[in-house]
């Protein structure tokens, strides 16, 4: 487990504090994946219920519980994709960060609108590949489809976003991947205060990650959704998060397959 994905020590962190610290990013990632906000909140709710029921063991066994959490969320979203989740646009209720400039908001909203406009199969493949960092063969196994289908969905999604966001595709010499150079409305990738981007990340992936960061900050500044998710989790559990019930292990960690290492998406 990479230490740079740990945003705080979980050794003594209670579950309520863990939820408060991690839920804005988790909900932002789910909203990047889903077009219907209720689907995003359902996936986040199920993820935290799983974590609550095994909290003591998770804190003891995992150096980075947040990375484990993103793995469970990823599998919740994959299961949701297989069930053909609702398709009403999440963009209609997007929270806006208090400190974002008008330019940052306009650019992030353009990315999110373009992403929401993709066919569900293309959006699913692209988010799993670009944001969760899953290889195409793993995506294919999770979704029960052929790898060539995943490759086609990722390629078509990228081409559509290139066109909508006015990015010019450029093929790197000796590489089968498409990189992108800015053109039109976006002379540089979106930048959000505090966002860290790898220099090797192509422009489209950088824009997706920056839009996710913008969305996360909006969720942090507009806590209504998190309060709603927390209330639903506590209702399902029949007890408050900050009570004494967190920690009992379940027979199976929903979403974490046997032998599967937790992902490292949390620090993106």
C-alpha cells in the first residue's frame, strides 16, 4: 500500500471522522461515474455500510483504509453498471465550490456535461480506466464483456470528448495510445487549487481529474448530500456512526474480491 494515499492516520480514527474525511471524494467519484445522483448516493451508502460492519478489522489490516474504500466503491459501481442504472443527468444538481473562479466552474461544468452526455457503456469504461486506473482486461472481467469491447468504448468515449471539448488528438510516436494537445476553448488543462497532476497524464485525463477535484470541493462546501447519505446509512444500520457498533466483521467484504488488492485511487 502506498503511503502517499493515506490522508490521515486511521489507527485511532473513529468511523464518523473517517466518513467526514473521505465522503466528499467518494461521492465526487461516484457522481463522475453516474448520471443519476441517487445512483451515486446509493453506491456511496452501500460502500460505507460495508466499511462500518468491518471497521475494526479494516483499521487493523489496511494501512490505507481509504484505498480499500475506493475498491469497494469501484465494485459497487461496476455492479450498478451491469444493472443498467438510471440515466437522468446528475449535472442538473452539481454543487459549485465557493472558492472556484468563474473560469474554473465553466471549464469543469463543460467536462462534466460532456462526460454525462456519453452513452452509459462508454462513460463506464472511460471512468474506470482514466479515474480508477483499471486496465482494460480487468474492466472486461468486472463487467462481463470482451476486452475488445472495452477498448472500443474507451476509444469512442475519448474521441467524443475530444470533439466536444475541442481537443486535437495527437498520436505519440511508438505508442498505441492517443495523447491530446489543447485546442479551442481550453489552452491548458483545467487547474484547481490543490490538485496534483502527473506530467505524464494526457490532457483529457488531466481535465477529468481536475473536474473531479472541482466536484469534490463543491461537495465539501455543500454538505446537504453528505448529510442525506449519512442519515440513510444510520437508518440502514439502525445505529449512529459515532456509536459503539462499528467494527464487527462480515462474512465477506462486499466489493473486495478474494485475493484482490485495494486500489490506490484515493489520492488522485
